[in-house]
C-alpha cells in the first residue's frame, strides 16, 4: 500500500515516512499543497495524510480539489488545531479522519488501517494455489513452511497475488512500490522478483512468477 504524506515540517515528515516504511507501507513525502495535489492526481496512491497548514494550497484546499475531481482516496487530515469547527470543516470537505498534533504514531497507524479497510479485501489472507500471503503478519506460507517478508518483498508479492494471471508492467511496479522520486534503477524489480522466486521454491509452491520479456511479471499456476 502506497501513502502520500503532505507535511511542511520536514523533520516530522521524514520521521513519519520511516515509521510507515517500518510498518510495510510505501510512502512519499511532499512539503506543500501544490505538490500534494500534483502527486495525488497521478492516481498512484492508496491513501493520503494531509497537513492542514501548508505553503501554497492548504490541506483543506487540496482535499476539496481532489473530491471535486472525483477522487475517493481515503484521507487523514493532520493539524495543530483542535477546535471542533476545524474538524467539522475538514470532515465536511471530504476527509475520512482527523488527527490533532501531537499524536501517538500508533494511533496514526490504527487510523490508516481503519480508513483503508473498506478499500482492501476484508480477508487478511490472500491465497493462490498452495501459497498464502497473510497481510496481518506479512508471512508467505505453504504446507512446507513460511517466511516473513521484508517491506518491499511483501508489497511486490501482494501486488502480484492480488492480480493473479495478470501481467503487471515493470514500470508500474516501480512506480507503485519505489515511487516516482526513487533513485533506484528499474532492475531493482528483478532483484526482488529473484528473492521471491527463491522463497517460492523453498516453499514448494505450485505457482510461479512468470517474466514477460520487456513487459513485466505475472503470478501463474505451474503447468
């Protein structure tokens, strides 16, 4: 799951990105409202966290523009304001939730889980063939054993198993998991595919990650 964080306090933004990544989310940070709107309009995010007070467009303006354009992306508003009128304005403008600074990061994570629950599968376990991916524990398992996947391994396999037998372009994987501003080379996708293939072999999987030359990857049953 990829999250956009729009927060003009850079030290807080960097700390939150690290916390999100530690909890198996991918996250991009921007520091003003114009960039937040530009990134979100690309449609590559599963949720957004918007600070209310930002340079340029404030968070409420960004939210209103998103909703006016038809975006239903789940949004949490962050603000130092605790007045009830401000919360009502944010919620009436289309926010899914509202969190007042300072906050406990455990509460932020819980609220992210809550607002994205309706857009995700109600089942925390995804299965194909004899392989199961547990979204709650990040475990990849079969009757032969299990592995706890690292952040990007988990996100990549979740993307594949959520789209069985469907070709996913390498560029799309790169954008979704590593992000637009990543300095990583595109061959990093192949590296992580290799990690996952080794785990599937060790688990005696009856499914495989198939590569289509110069196109992308798909998860398919062994023939």
